[in-house]
C-alpha cells in the first residue's frame, strides 16, 4: 500500500475479533484482568497475547504504533508521552558510560541541552558536528562512538543532511543512526529507506496536526526498539488512551494535510524571498537554500515551516510580528492555525548569548504555515510590512 492508504488503514484492520468497529475505540483503563492463574502463565509464556498493565500500553496505542511503523516502513514503532521523552529515552537506552555520541549543531535547544548538560552527568561523551562540515563526518568519529543523531530538516534553519553519505559512514563503523524527522513526516521522507536505524518524531507537530496533543515516536528496527521499550516501561513516558485515539484519527488525514502545508509553505517562502524588506529565507524548497539540491533529491515535499530574517532591528521586527493578524504568537508547528515566533525573544529570551552564537538574532522569525488561504496570509504579511516604513 502507498502512504495515503497506509495512513487510513494500517494498524486498524488486523484485530481478529467480533463486532469490529470501523473506528478504533478508546480503551480507557489502567489495568487488564486475567480469568485465572493458568491464563497468567500462558501470558508470560507467550501463548496468550495481551496487556497486563496500562504503563505498558493499550490497544488504542498499539494501533497507532502499527500505523506509524507501516508508514515509516520500519519493523516496529513505540509511542511516548512527548517528543522529548521519545528522543531522550532512545538515547539513554542505546548509549552507556564511557561511550561517545555525535549530533549535528543545528537542532532544537532542549536536545542540545540534553547532549551538552545531561549526558555528561552519566559519563557519556558528546561532540557536535557542524552542519556545514557533514561531508567530513568521519573526522569527528572516535573509537568509542556508538550513536549519531540529527534532525532532518533541522531546527531552526531547516538544513538537510546527506543521508546516503551519513548512513554509509555510520554503518561501516557499526554506529547506530537516529534521525528526528518531525519537520518532514513520513509523507515527505522515510529515513529508514536509506538505512537509518531509528526514526523519531515529536507527534505533537504534524502527526497530531491540530495543536491539541503531546506525543512522541520512535520507529525502527526491532532489535533497537526492544531496548528502547525496556527503558520506556521503566521511565514511564507512556501516552494515555485518549491521546492515542486523537493521534490515530489525525494520522488518517496526514497526507492530505501535508500536501496543503507543502504547497502553502513553498508559495509563501518564494513570495517572502522576493520581498524587499526580507533579508534572507531558509526553506529547503527555495533554490537559495544551501541544501536545496539534497532536499529535492531526498524529499517529496518541504513542509510548512519557514525561517526568515528581516531588514530590520529587533524592535522593528517585534512591531512587524505584533502587526500580523492571522498567525498566533506561539511556539509549535504543524496545525491548521499559522503560528509565528521571534525566536530570540519567545524561545531564547533568557539565553540570548547562546542564541547569538547560533545565528539566532533579533530579526529572525519562524513562521509555521497553517491551512489558511495563501492570498490572505500574503495580504496579512504585506500589511504588517508597512510598520517597517
């Protein structure tokens, strides 16, 4: 089946039971009972499928996991309570004290903090690889390197790494590869098809698609997923049945929504790039983007997040943001409503020095394209640009 068909049916039609509903129901319970002691023994001996306690999952959650695994073309998938829970649990499960992990330097700030501040407390060494030096990734490897992590595209500059080159390098050294594909979704790219070991998502974004839930995903090879599941069961980063249901419902429309986000994002990015008051646009679908060739080779669409800077001061940029009427000032992406954030203020207000070092200046904006009419969005932009004089 193709991605659109998988989004609708995968994970929801395999149950062998009577009175099957078209819509997968919410199993709202914390515990599951056994009829008798022999049934308990059959359960532990693998003769009887089932669940004994809600922290290990529920049928609604398992349907989401099967759907995600099918859509990513992986053997298995695990659902978590948030994207951060998914990423941190996976890395903790796969790296040990005395080992070394690599990560690309353009990434979500709390992921960077996890690598820089948390992992060293557990004796795990970390090194950031400059995104512009990925062709020389081998020089950052050490004898004890066990893991490589990158987003694709990255946050906030939407950089795209060469998966073929990275996976060839890491596979040769037996290094586990983790790719956070939140910005792309399985509609725009499926990293496992390039040989990536584990694919991660903040399902809070496009997969959930409505700004109304928190969840995370790890999908990949069974031998790694089994290790990650052991840690999830202990750490307890499980998602609840109702959130699982909302995510399952949202996944069915993911290909349709991503088509709109892709189309709207490309049109708006191209318009912004031509505007005289815009200094620069970072969007993988634009010819000016440093990784446009790679993006067009690897991806079938470029998403709905646009990062751009204005020919304006920080104060003028704030006035521009405040003059907009369509987007909400909020930090998320992937929903029907457009969002905008002045990154240095909304995300890095108390960490400006670190932001400046990453090129996140006061005139930098991140626009999360929603499902509004593009003509209305562009008119809103044009009206806001008037405050710049």
